C-alpha cells in the first residue's frame, strides 16, 4: 500500500472514531432526558392512580373493596395501562404476562419486543400494586434518536472521507506520477550500462547504448527539475495579489515574437510567477505545434485565459492525455514543465485547464477561473 | 532462434530489448503501440511476445486479449501486484519488473521458450553440433561425452551468447540457487569445456566479470 493510502486510511479511521465519539457524547444526554421524562411521567401517573384507588377503597363498604378496586382499575382498560393489585393471593390483574418486581422499584421491561414502563409499589392498605405502561412511543422516540445520530455520523464521516481522499489524491498524484516517469530512464540507463559491460558490441551498437544513457540522464534531470518545481508550487503558498494581465502578456510576447494578444480582463488575482510559468508553458507548446512564423493568439476575457494556435492540432489520444494527465500515459516525452504542473497551477488558482480543437484544426488551451477569489 | 515481438512504447527500452535479444540470436520485431503489436501479430507468427503493461493507446492486457497463442512475458512496474495477478489470469507466462537486469531478462526469455517448446533444437558452430533435446554433442560427426553439469553450463553459455555472464549468475543458473559452491567451481568446469570441445576461441574470460560465449 502506498504511503498516501495508508495516511488516508488511518486519518479516516481516526476521524470516524472521533466523530462517532462526539455523536455519542451529544446523543447520550438526549437519550437520558427522554428516558427520565418518560419514567417521571409514569411515576407521577402511578402516584395519582394509586392515591385515588386508595381513597376509593377506603370509602367502599366493608367487604366490597375488591369489586370496587376491580371496577376502578377496569376503567383504564384500553388506555395502554395495565395493573396488578394483590394481597395474600387475592386481588386484580389486567396484565397479559407475568411481571415479578419487588415493591419500590421502577424501570423498563420488554415483552415480545414491546417496551413497557413499570412502577411497583405497596399501597398503605397492604396491597402490592404494579403499574405497567405501554412505552412503545418512548421506544420509537429512542430508536429515532439513535438512528438519527448514527445516520448523521455516517454521513459526515463519508463526506469527510471523500474530502480527505480528494485532497490526498490530488496532492500525491503528480509526485507519484513523476516517480513513475523516472522508472523508464532508469530502466534504460541500467540496461544499456549492463549491455555495455556484458555484451560483445560493435562500434555502432556501443555508440547507440552510450547515446541512450546520455539522453536518458538528461531526461532524468528534467524530471528532477519538474519535481522541484512541483514541490515549490505546492509548498510555497505565496500570497495572491493583483496581476496585470497586459503586462504578463507583453512579457510573453517578448519571449515569443509570434504571439498576438487581446486583453478584455485587466487584472487577475493570483500568483504572478505561477501564472507566468503556466502561460509560458502553454505558449511554448503552442509555438512548437505551429508552423514557423504562424501567429499564436493570447486572449483574456473575463474569467478566461486562452491560448490558440493554428498548428496541425492534436490527436484524440494526445487530447485525452493533456486533459487528464493523471489517467493516461504521456505520448512523447518533451522538455518543459509538463502538463500535470500546468493543471496544478490552474487548480491552485481555482481554475481549470482544458484543451480543445480549434475551428481551424489548431489547439485551444483555455484556463477558466471559477473562484471568486481570483476573479 | 526465436521470433520475438517487442511491445514497448519507450524507444530506448524497445531498442535495449531488441539489442540484447538479437545479440543472443533471436529475431525481433519492435512495436511501439498496442495497435502496431496487434497488426504485427496478425501478419506473422511469433514464438514470444514481450509486452509493456502501460502503452499510450491501450492497456497491455488488451493487447494480450487480442493476440492469442503467443507466449507472453509482460513488463510491469515494481510493486504493481494487481498487474501480476491480472497478467497471469490472462495466461501470461512470466513477468519482468522494471528496472530489470538484462541477464535476468535473457534467462527468463529462454525459460519461457523452453517451457513452450519454442527453443532451438540444434546449434552448430564450426565443427561442433549440439542437439539440445537429445543432450548430445558431436565434433566432426563424432560424439563427445559431456557430464550433465558440463552440458547445462554449455547450454546456458550458448543461450546467452555474446553476453557476459558472471560466475555468480552461472552458478545460480547451471547449479541452482541452492548450490553452495564457490566461483572456482565455475572456472574448473569452463576449463574442461574448453579442452573437451576445443572452444578456447569461443568461451572468453571477461576481466573482473565472468565468461562470454562468442560466435
């Protein structure tokens, strides 16, 4: 597993753990409030009913207490309340299942998946009195609270994981790509050196092997320069400032005399050095792709910088590569900073670099700025 | 001599593979893209294909699916385990990790050619003829007795002809990696081979390095 993938997994795991910890911390008090509210209400209700029952029985004629109690408690049938009052085996019960709780206790119990609240009490008249309340509503409420917490937690964790992934992937990809790109010159240099050492070569073959070694080492140093630039682009977050587009274009025109430009967007908010490097790259490629002396047009319209050439254009494969340098392999090696870096500079400005075929078959490179910060 | 299709988009590496494989007597056809490779394989038969996994126009594996019945060694980057699994799943015969050692590459190529029975059956140099499958060596039509070890050593030297093999490489290839012999053992066997087959002009000692069979 690559380092960035490990970093990603570990930090995601850690974030998820902390997040769930926080969710638990927030949810637990809410749950206990729900539970306490329900038990308090049940206790109050039981007190009222027990008190009334006791008074009613007191007023009942001697010997008629049991039927009076029965009538009184039956009144509650169908309200989700169940009672049991017993003394020496005699008494009344509307319970649908047996409950055995010591007097003076209260709490929750579950029967066939349904939640009940019970209060077990002893009446002054000597009866063991049990109050049982159907707590399905409370149960549903608790479940809703837990589910909501779990869902929110998972959702936030997923969002975080995705954001982290994009961040790490974006930051790591160009470097790993360049590291990958280094493999080819390394393989070639190693191979030709071994061939020179081990094989019986003629003059021409020796020349070819040595030339390849020289050529590939140039390529390596080019990659190393790009790595360095990439590193700088990533590390040195130079503060953005207003950049004069006209001056920027003028500067490029001095290097590339075939460039013509039009400015309809006078100031960009960004990093002048990076933007200049990006435009230089785009123009350099455009000039190389154009027939000698053909004009290359630079254009700045609000939120858009474009470089147009009238060359022979790119193949679909080449277009694919320059638009998605992370997905396709580079077709031909060339000097310069490279397409991945151009994309990165655009990204650093909240912009997107796209290449397309122009009306006359040439290539148009467009940098579109989406970020209000830069525009 | 085998006919080998080299599919590698980096010209430097394609040329490197071609140079070394031709050195040991194979005939090579280079292809720089997957499409070229598929076209070449459609036009002529090959004994082996060396295939880079990462090509500009298509994945190497896609080439493998199109080019059937050609033993394939694919070239992959270090650590790409999924590549290996996928390659073998498609019926690849071996893989070579970049950056590779040239001597290692040649040995692997020979191993696959042997396994797929596409290696040369006979080799002739001067008055010497060797029949590989029969393990027989003839000099001027007369049979020369070689020990199995001498025969293996000669086979490896000739398979990698024009390329120098270090004593270490010869030990591991001819005696096996488990053999705890000294490089002196190699020297002794080389002397015997030279004397028995009058190969003094062909088996060259390469200074500080090893031995090379030169045609």
